[in-house]
């Protein structure tokens, strides 16, 4: 037992370890105070009862998570910021596996205020995506899908001894973004972007007129044929359409 720690700290440490080890079975009051090396009255003095101790553990875990979440820089690109949020979540879980198991291994965690704040922060991001027309489902459902994917990813990486920057995390992140938004996680090159917009236009491009739509398609086709060469490169040939070749200078 660490004599340098207070009885309160030892109780919190004991509860954290026991909850992580058996997430589906809350420890008893006796297990908690014995693991901390204190007496029952000490637990009651600091936390009121067992539930008070467990709630403190959960709130402290989610508070630490929120500190990391708020430290993620915002770029103004909603999809890039969502991806950065995913990366932070996975990294936090891998760096704090015991806390993570406590946070997401028990249904009780959803009732803590800090956990609610974390959920509200994610829902706010998803509402922003929806307001910009970038979300293909209701924000509440998107939040549930995001939590399922991210928690499952961390649990799998912990089980297999993976790392936060593994291919598993990146593949799941990109697949989630595509599922939620219908867009790729990131656009690689001008030609790829042009091809994707051509597909997205479908049979019409309201509110453009037919002539404007035809012109837009002509431009996008020219960009798509450039094999992702940098825009403005004078040495890159453009495959003009038959109409363009026959247009007098």
C-alpha cells in the first residue's frame, strides 16, 4: 500500500482498478475499503456510500477525457475536425486503458454529469455537420453509431495490444466518416475530387440551368482527366471535349 496517498486517493484507486477488472459487476462496499486498506467508516466519511465513491471515479475519468477533447485544435473543416476527434478518443483509450474500461465498461457511467457533457460535445459536432448538409442520418443516430464504432475500436486494440495510430483505427475512422457523410474522409487530389462531384451531380444539378450543368460537367471532366496534376501546371495536357476543340478562338 502506498503510504504517501491519502485514504481518499487510495479508495479512488481501488475503485478504479476493481471497476476496470470486473466492469459488469460492481464491487461491494467491503471489497472497496479492503482493497484500499481502510475501514468502512473511512469510505462513508469521504463519499457517503459506495455509490458516491463510484460516481466520483466515473466523473474524474470523464473529466480527464474532456480535458483532452477540448485540447484538440479546431481547423474550421468540420470533417477534418471530426476525424481529429476520433483520433483523440482512440489515443486517450490506448493511453488510459484502465480508466477507459471504467468509463465505457459499465452502464452507470452514462448517468454521470461528465459523461453527459462528453455526449453533448459529440452531438454538437454532429449537429454542425447536419446544419451544413454533411450528415446522412439524424444526429442522435450518428452519435450512437460513432460511440459504437469508437468504443469497439478501442476495446479491440486493447485486446490485441495495438496502437492508437494503427491501420485498424484509421480504416474504421474513414469508414465511419463515409457512412455518416457520404463523403470520403479526405480527398486525394484534384482529379479524384472532380470525379466525386461528377458522381454526386447525378442526372441534374439544381439550381443550375441545363446549359450551366453541361458546362460544369465539361469543366469537371477536364479536371478529372488531368490525372491529379497540380492546378495551374502549364505543362499538363488537358483532354478537351469535341465541342471545345471545334470552338473557334
